[in-house]
C-alpha cells in the first residue's frame, strides 16, 4: 500500500470502524431516546379531547386523560364470564352533535346487576374525565356495534386505570447516546487533527528532501 493511501483521510477513518460506528450510532440513539421521552412526557400532560385534532393531540400516547361526555344510549354490551358484561360506550366532546364523527370508545367491565345503576348514573351526569390506557379499536367491528354512528380513523378505545410509563428508557437512551456522541466526535476531532498534522509533517519532509536533492 502506498504512502499516499495511508495518509488519506478516508483510510484513516476506515482504519477505525468502531469509531465510525459510534459516530453514526450516537445520533440515532439520542433520537430514539428523545422520541421515547417526548412520548412519556405527553402521557403525563393529558389534553382535553378535541375530535377534530385527536390524531395530532394524542399521537404516540398509550396512557392519557380525556375529557368529554359518554353516550350511554349508544353503548354496546357483550356478555362475559361469571356474570360480568363488557361495555363499549362512545366518548365524545361536550359539544358533540349526532352528525359528527366519533374517535374514542370507552371499554369497561361490570357485573350484570350493575348495568341499570350505571346507565342511570351516566344519564344524570354524562360529563366524564377518564384516565387509562389507550389502544386501537382494531379488529372490533365498530360499524356493526354502533350502526348509527360515524367513525373516522384513528379510532381508539380507552380503559380506566393504569399509570403512565416512567421515562427511564428515554433517559437511559439519551445518556448512552449522549456518551457515544460526545466521545465519538471528540475522538473524531482528535483523529482529524492528528491526520492533518501528520500530513503537514509529511509535506514538510518531502519539501526538505527536495531541497537537499537540489542543493
């Protein structure tokens, strides 16, 4: 291998594959950590429901609090085990009109004997602030469950209970990615300075050799 190849910048970089890996891995890990931390912080900063902005307001969240009113007259009931029934009831903004779309369905389970009292209580006080885990309504055929309502993607369901995830994973990724980022770019800068000085020294050595040859 020629001396010029050994002195080239690309050869100097390629001779340090672990350094190159850290240079590119650091920003990626920082990005993943920032995204996870952002999602976790959003989960801890719930926003009152707005159907027209649901996808934008709740993107990426799995635990949240939403405000609105339940529509018990549209509830869908399904018999479960041991005398329990599963209930799916739409949750809409307070100013919702029947011709508007629905984005959220609350899912809960109760004893069959509690159905009557739940309906009466909900009819008296339809405004709710719900806290829990969310997920896509997915394989549930909500157009069959609620034939008189109009749904628009993304439709999610919310289950009461649960707590937001701690930001440990996001902080861990940020710490690791930040360490990789600082160290790799510091080492890269050191390598570039070393390569530049070595190139300047080689150029000076060639210049001195030419002077001796022509003297």
